[in-house]
C-alpha cells in the first residue's frame, strides 16, 4: 500500500545570494483512494495514492517555487487553500476547473490571462498528469493542516 507520508518542501540557496535554508513539513497521510469532485454536475473520481504521489512530484517540479505550503508568494492574498479555490471565478475546487486553470492561467476573478502562474501545455503534461496534480492540490487543501494559510 503506497501513501504520501509528508509533504516535504525544502529550498536551499547558497550564501552568495544571501538567502537561507527553508524546510517545511506538512503531514498528509493517504493510504486509500480519495474521491474528489470532477465537475459541477457532481461527478466524482477516485484518485489512488499512487496518482496523488505523482501529483505531488509534478507539484514539486512545476509549482513549488511560488506555492510553498499552498501559499502564493507573488500574491499572498490568493493561496491554494480550499476557501480561496472555492471563491475563485470560475471555482478552482473541482478537478476539471483546476486543470483548465493550469492549462490557461487566469486572474483570480477570471477576467484575463495571467503570467504569474506556469502554464502546463498538453504537449508537456498529459491530461492524466494534470488531473493527478490537481488531485494533489485539492487533497492537500482538504486534508493538510495549515495548507494555504499563514500557519503552515
């Protein structure tokens, strides 16, 4: 049985750039498939611990520089907390909507494109990979203590 035991984020930069080591550990235990909402019709899909683990790895490769612990460093008012994802326009607390955002990032109010967030094109990230990444973000938002909050 595979599980994600911790969300470990570590950034190390050398003293030449006058920065410090940073490490964050958030417990997130996943041992069984998790059902997440896919669309506004109420469709649910089960995501296995393996898919969530793949999503975590994709998050670490593509998102971690701006979203440590679910925060949004370029815009701290718009985190990846469940509350903020639900309040976005369109909502980003559904797999389909979050994948659509990753494919074409828009401002929080949905009125224009934004270049603050890395776009994940279908040529570089498959639909299955994008859904695993979205599932990881939503699972962390629902289950990881402090994810997307000031208290992480």
